[in-house]
């Protein structure tokens, strides 16, 4: 899928990074690379058009951590739980400070009444 797009997977835990490397190799994904590095360190030296994350810190802490990525045209999509609106409200100072726009792009219910999840989009 998307053969003309390059994907970089960042995983700070070596064991998980090795698993990702083996999955990429087994699936013969030529456009995917894996780095054993914390995302915030990678963002200091590399430029990306789109960032995605799951199990990321609350927005009030994630925004300053990921600040090197906030350049015009860059978007981030974060997988968040049912409290996404609260996280956005609690991060309003960081949102203003970073001059970014934050919105809930998509909300959906998990099967078997396991809860609600949201995709939060951050852009400049």
C-alpha cells in the first residue's frame, strides 16, 4: 500500500524494534524502515510530513515533546481514548504556545461496547 510513500517506524524499546524489523522483512515492505530511537530524538534530526502515534502522553505533555516537528504543513494524528476533548481543553496553553490547531478528526465506538476512541489531528 502506498508504494511511493516512505514510512519510518520509531520504537525506543530494542525488543519491540527488532520485532518490527522482522515483520517489515517478512512482509517485504520496501518502503518501511525501523529505527531504535525515541520519537522526540528522531524528530530533532529528521523531517516528516505526517506523524502518527498511539499510546502517546496526554496532549499537554506530547506537544512540547514533539515541538521540533511542528513546521508548516506537518500534521499529526494521535489515537486517543474517550477523554480526547478533555485532553484538548487541558492542553489549550500548549496549543496556543505552539501555534497549532487541534481537532477531533474522527470518533468511533469499539465493538462489544469496549469504549470510544478518537483520532486527534494536530496541524500548523
